[in-house]
């Protein structure tokens, strides 16, 4: 009834009854907490008494069996080190907190000129404790790239916690639809699943892998390597290893593929003209193989994988492979290759057509729709756009590309004028066909997605056809330009901004997006592995690609309402203040004589020529008048009000009443002065 409940029988020392401890843990904490295993702490080597503890524990235990002596000595060292660490080494964190408090007190006292030596001593002790605190967390985090001495125990602590974090499975749904919740059945299901995926067998045909490797070990070297190890050699090997790492193993798959390529059994692909042939790419958890879409190359790939399975003893998973074909690969060839390969192996298989055009691919983490068999230069990114919903299954794609045999032939011949003319005509034709497709489907609910490569984008941005390209792009739900240079990104942004006269928002994460961010009305830079250039050139900066949603929908809404209200109120306030004075000036004839009198008496103009109203004597006179006014108001109000009773109960004037009275007098004085001046 309560599967996650645990009952513990606790021994009682003062009664003949044993208490029961019932733990009602949740379903995710059903496993008992295991005792922490013993680890030799690297920080122990910093203490002087560690060597003595190990030496004392290692002595004795004279038994006939050598391995028995080693086991007894290791057990004695474990118990002695654990006891010594508990009583002698102490708790570093508590000691560090205590020393920091003492250091703060000593630094406060040293301001008065005392305890300088105590401050230096405590600082040295704190630094030593911080180094000791860093050492165990670095050991648990297994971070080797960060040098010791940075005192970055917080980073090591987070890495160690991340490594020790455990995820608990409360239930499991099998392929048959059955739901199991028992721990034993869940474990059996996992074991059965992984046994069906990864199978090990006796190795066979291992010499086939080694045929392509040039021997480097002579007979004498082999004899030295196969002789029994000595104690000194074991000691040297252990000391050469890093204290917290261990070596790994190599693979022979590269050798088999290289042999097939050298014999001509497997043709690689070239990413550019006169470039090297690539037959395979190996990554940390994925591998890509490139071959032609024919029986010979595919059979060679399958033979290589079979040899690798037999030699390594590992059965390759047949359910995590994907095939990608070029656009002009015939359907019967695709079906024959699929039947031959059988969707093999946790190694990604890349297939190309006989003409040598490469089709991109993704790893097994992305599920690609069947319609992603487009132009090879954008196939990989197209799959990503499907995952990001830029392209959808219900969309009709319009692809603009210069991938045609005639244009490729002109480009290889080196005739730039003929190539540019033919390319421009091809782009114009494709744009017209795309516009006609959109117009014909205008009454339907079909949405279009435009895909254009970088070479075609250069011609589409020409002055004579950019209008047509804009008309096509603006009627598509999504437009993908790949690959595009920084200049092309800026030109596309400028075209859209100029033609639509709307606010343009650009988002970029690298230095190649700086031009686009600066060309747009609003630039959003993302800081990350691409560097900080985009962030420095943008108006707003975010840390991850998932933040634009909140930036636009939440902060964009708030920002618009606040700015709109503030600007409208700003105009209202200034117009209210300004025009009130303007109407008064107009009503008072701008505080001067009328225009007719100015024309009737030209001598009035001499005031400005002789600078009568703005001379230094007049300016100083006004300043002295203001200074005298302030003295009279201040002393008159303070002398007449502060010492007098203000209310019937004897209370005198406070500063608030005095301030209001003083300010009122200032307002009356300056207004009366203005009335006298303009009279």
C-alpha cells in the first residue's frame, strides 16, 4: 500500500522493547543512502603527520599470503587515515570561518596602529586554509584544465555536486505499453534493453584491422614489452600517471576506412575545388561516413563495420542510423541502398550520388522529416529550421539556387561575364516562378518558405532585381538565407528596412552578425561561445537564444507602454507650460511697445546698438538687487517669526512654516520686481 515507506528497527539500551522508525519517503527517494566510500584526500599530503600515519599503518601484518598482507595493510591505512583526519586534520570549513572572523577583528584593530603582525599571521593562515578547501573539491569535480591556486572552491563545489546528482525513475513505460513501477522490474527492463543494443562476443579477425597500420615495434622491443613487469617499472608507471586521471583506449575503424580509400573501394567527397577527399568524420559520440549511392561503396561500408564489430567485440546498434541522399538520386537507388545497409549502426552513414555532390546530415539527436531532401548546400541547416519551426511540413518550399550543370560548367571554364549573365538570368527566372506560385495559391491557405543559398543571394540583391526578390520574400512565411556573409546580412536588413519602412529587429551571436545588428533599427546580441562582439555592437544583450521570447513578449510590452506614456506626457507638460507663457506674452504685446511705435520712432533701436539694457553695470545691478532681496527676506522672516509664539499653547514656528513663509515672500518679491520692470 505504501511502496516507498521504510521501517527501521532501532536497538534500545534501557528497555527490552525496540523502537520502530517509519520513514515515509516520496517515490523519488526510495533507495537507501549508501555510506560514502573511502577516498584518499589529496589535501592530506599537505599535512606533516600524513606520512607518519601511513608508515605506521603499513608496518606489521606478517602473513604468508602476499595479497593478504596487501589487503590488511590497505585496510589498516584506511582506518588510520580516517581516524587521523577526524581528530587531527579537523573541519576546514569551520576553521576557515573562524579564522576569517578573527582576521576581520584584527584588521579593525590594526587601524589604530596595533596588531600588524597578527594581521599578517592570520592572512597567511586564511590563505593556507582556502588552498586546503580548494584541493578536495577540485579532486571531486575532476576538472583538470583549471590550474591549482585560483582558490575557486565554489566552481569545484558546483561541478562536484553536478557529478554526484542522481535522477530517480519512478515508473517506466515499455514498448508494449505496459507500465512497471517495481524497482526490480525496472532494473530488468534496462538490462534487457541495453543487452539487445550492445552485444559483446569473442573477438575474431583482429588482424584485418592491423593490416593498414605500419609496424613500429621491433622484435627486441616486443620481447622487452612482453617480459614480466618488475616492481620498479610498476612504481615508475604509477608516478607518471596524473593523480586524478587514467588512460583510455584506441579504435581501429579509421584504419579500415583508410585502407578502403587507398585501394579505391571507397571514394570520399570534397568540400571545395581541389580540396582533399573526406571519407569519414569522427566526433565524441557520433561518426559520419561519406560514400557514393551505389552497391559497391555501400557494401564496402558494411564490410568495414562488420570487421570492426568482430575485432572490437561490440555489436553496433542498428536503430540509430540515418541515410541522406542528394536531390537527384533516383528512388530505386535509394530503396536498394536502404535494403543493403539495413539502417545500420550507431555510426552515422552519409551517402552521396555518383556525380559527387554531398548531402548534409545531422546526428541521431534530431528527427528529420522525409521532405528534407533538398539542395546539398542547405540540407543540414534546413533540418535545423524544421526543428525550430521556421519550416513546417505543411509549407511549400521555394528553393533558389545556382546548382545546375550548365552554370557549373561556365564557372569551371573561368568565363566570369558569361557566368554572371547566366546566373542573373537563372535567378530572375526562379524569382518569377516563385512569385507566380504564390499568386496562383493566393486564395488557398498554403504557406510558402523561401530557401536561398549565398551565391544566389549575391545576384538577388542587385539593383535591377532586388525589388522582385523583396516581393517574393515578403509573401513567404519564412525566408532562410544560408550561407550568408556579414555583408549579405546587412544588405538584406537594409533592403527590408527601406522597402517596408518598418522597425527592423536583428538577433546575432557572433562577429559575423555585427554589420546586421548595426544596420537594423534594434540589435539584440547574444553572448556565448561565439564571443562578445555581437553583444558590444547591439542595443540589448541577452545570454541565451531562449531569452528573445521573454524579451519581446514581456519586456517589449512593458517598454512600449512606458515609453509611449512618458513621451505623450512629456509633450503635454511642456506644451502646457510653454504655451501658457506664450499666450501671456502675446496678450501683453511681448512686454514692449507696439510695432507701429517702433517704426515711428527709429531711435528706439539704439538701445541694442549701444547695449544699454545688457551692459555689465546693468547685469551687476540686477545681481546686487537679487542679493539684497535675499538678505532682506531671510533676516526679516527669521527675526520676526522664530522666537515668537505661533499657537496659543506656546508652540513656536517650525522649519516647515518658516520655509513656506520664506518661499512665499520670494515669489511675491520677484513678481513685484517683474511688474515694476515691465511697467
